[in-house]
């Protein structure tokens, strides 16, 4: 087993050669001295570890990283060693097998690693297909779940690149003007920007809206009641749908949601419950509010931009009134 801090493998794309006095630059050469992609591989199966390392070498040779010239791999075989590494060093991405000898529960492996990852995206390596576990992992914050028997160089490179980009975008947007000041949800622009990266996930996506009937804003009291209800609506949605649900305020009285790893039946029930809670909050403010919601499964043809951009969220389907 490799101790943390020792590079299990470092692959360089640029062997030493006699310098060319007038070299022709490729697009990759304009990446300004980019550092190696630092990857933590947590895998106790020697055969799988060798296959993954070979895949990463091939990705390097085919220049599929785009933003990195090479990759550096730290390999550990136990959860305790992975936690130690994550506490000591910063990684760009973590490839995590959940079936580890010192972790009795699969979900516990992820939760322990994620708690110490310090913002590094985690891509889970699954030994066998388990939709329920995959959905749970995504809700808990995993960036992707890959079936080891189906891993190939191109899809693996894309999954890792997209995982890193989604994590980076989410962190930067949450600390930027792309966050709605009133509700803490993303603005429409932020929602569409991060949503475009969610579309690259290998898991099914659901798109939903929850809209409040426009409240009167004739007086200061009306405006304050409307703002309190919008704040409460955002709180209800965040409390009902766990990470990695994406929440945006896509118009003044409408919230958009992108929900990976769930089903229409489950999301419909959760939206109905949310609508009831929001209506209860409206009555508590002495207002009558009808919260309407809709949900569809993204088909890979209609984009998130087409569904939500420029009030296009109204196309999802006819909103259903909460009973």
C-alpha cells in the first residue's frame, strides 16, 4: 500500500527532447504550465487498481484531460488511509471504491471520505449496479457513480473533468452575484450555468418548477409578506430536497429545480408536500397563496436552457395544484 504523499504514478506527456528553435504550438501548449491533476484512488482490489491506473495512463497519452498536462495518482487501499490523505493533502478529484476492508457499510465509506475531502469532488466506483444506492450517493453529494465493469478511458476522463468542473462552478457561483440575495437560491443565470453541467451526469435528471401565485405588493406590508413567503418557500425546498438538488429562482415568483437520481413519483410527492407547507406559511402571514408545481424527466433532447430560459419553464407541463 502506498503511503499518503507518495505518488503511485506520475505520467508526463512531454519527454525530454532537443528544443526546437521554432516549435509549432498545439492548443494544449497554451495551457500555462498547468499542474498535474492530483487524484486520490481508493481501491483495495489489485486487479481493479491496475486496470484503473492503465486507463489513466491511456487518458494521459491521448491528451484527454484538456486542462491538465498529466496526472498524479496517490493510491490507498483502506478508508482510514484515504481519510488521512484527505486531511493532509488537497486533491483535485477522488475515485472511491466503497467496498473497503475497514468499512462495514458502503454509504459510510462515502460519508467518511466526503467529510474530509475539503471540497474535492468524489466519483464513486461501484462493483455492481444498484440504482437505490446510486441515487442516495448523489443526494449525499457524490459527483458521479461509475460501474467498474463499464469504465472506459474516454467516459472516465469526461466523468472526472465534469465532476471537477461542476464542483468548481458550484463553489464559485455560490460566492458570487449568481446567488439571489433574498432567497439564497441561484439566480436564473447561475441556475442555467450549473444546470448545463448537470446535463452531463450519467444518471437520469428530473426538472421541476414550483410557482407561487403572484401576491399583491401594493403596500409595504404586502411587499414584506411576499418576501417572507419567498424566503420560506426556498427554505422548504432546500429542506425537502437534499444535495445535489439544484435550486434557482428562475422568475420573481417561480423556483426551478434540477433533481438527479430520483423518480417522478417520489419528486411529485415531495413537491406536493412542499406546496402544502408553503400554503400553510402563506396562511400564517394572513395571505392566500396557491403553490403550483410541475415535474418532468429530461429526455436528453430538450435542454435545461430551453426549459427554463426566458420564462420557458412554463413549457414543462401544466402545473398541478396542491390539493
